[in-house]
């Protein structure tokens, strides 16, 4: 087990596949992944890098990071699903690069490159990574809907797919799959078009985040799980059944793990 990772996070076993199930596994009979958000002290310690340089500066990023890390099991779930092999990791739509902070807090050593279309977020991510003295962590501005930087290793895209239209998603998935090295993984955390209450809550929250100006891009398309799976399989990846990864949040968040044999 990796240091700092709580013991409760485990992949449910014994989920039998049901053909009628929209996400390719027995949703409803499989419990959500029991991964954990960070403990308050761990979240605070990372959030400090996002404090403004002046004491009277705006602390919005600091409070956002604290609350995100303290409530969302995303980063624990991702690190649980990544082999600790030191292969380079590309984080597509990285936002503030929080995954890099959690990796280094847990002494997980993959060289990290985060890319995001939002130049302002990338600047804040770079400032915080420098403030926290994160080693082997870099950021760049890139539009995941057009071209990704050259890379071979693991690829993650966390809560970003829905900001691309259906064609952009297909392009991104094909490009990302091509960058997954042999033995490496592609991890997607994404809402899925499941048509249930969580789906509706997520669509509403994504729209509100855009209207409020927190997200610079509006949500465009909520992926169909079967399409995701087929695209990745056609690109030569083996795809495990999607698992809910939402913790106590009300959102329709799923983790999809694919690997290149
Ligand atoms: C909900 S945030 C997730 C941030 C990060 N992945 C995380 O989970 O901590 C979605 C991110 O996707 C980025 N994004 C949206 N459209 C994008 C695109 N076409 N190319 C790259 N990034 C994009 C946004 O700027 C935003 O930072």
C-alpha cells in the first residue's frame, strides 16, 4: 500500500455483468468505490500553496482546494488504480494540478505533465507547484480537443470529457490511447449519460459552474459508456467495467480504467 493512502479504498469484487446495464457492469449491485477524500490536515497542507502572496489577497483558490481535496475521493481513487512504476504521467485538463500535489504528498514519483486549455489556471498551477517545490512537475497550455503534447506512459483525464463535444471526445480518446505505453494505463473520471438523478444533478452543477465563471468552458456532451468503451478497445486498450467514484458528493462520477497489454 502507498504511504498516506487509507486502507478502506478497495475495488468491489463479485460484480456480475448484466447485458442490459448501461455502463457495462451491474450498476446498482456494485457499491461505489470506497476511496477516501484527503484528511483535513492533508488537504490544508496542499491548499497552503494556493494562498495569495499578500495576506490581504483573494483566498478563493485556497478555500476551493481545501474543500475539493477534503470532499472528493477522486485523487485517492486515481492513485489506487495507477501502478507505482514511475512511468511519466500526462494529466489532460489538469486544472490546478491537484493530482500532482497529492502524488507528491504520498511520495508517488511519476514525472508529471499537466495540460489545460485555461491559461489562467495553468499559471496558478505553476505558481502553486513552485511554492510547494514539487519535483518533476510541469504544466502547459493545450486544447485537448485538438492536439496533445508528445507523451508515452500513463494518461489521465479527470472530469474533463464533458467539456468537449462528441467528436472532440473521440479525438481525445484516440490520441490519449495512442500515448498509453505498453503496460501503462488510461484513467478517465467522467460523468456518464445514465439518465438518473445523479446525471441531472451533475449537468445542473456543471452549468452553474460555467454561468458563475468558475469554469471557462461550458459542458457540451455527456459520454455514452458503451461508446467510450468501444473507442478505447478499437485503439487497442483493454477496458475494465466503469465504477462509481463519487464518495459523498451528489455527482455522477465514474472511474474507467483501461490499459495497454
Ligand atoms: C472540472 S475541472 C477538472 C480539473 C482537474 N482535472 C481535476 O480533476 O482536479 C475541468 C478542467 O478541464 C479543463 N478543460 C475544459 N476543456 C478543455 C480542453 N478543451 N482542453 C483542455 N482542458 C480543458 C478546464 O479548463 C478545467 O480546468
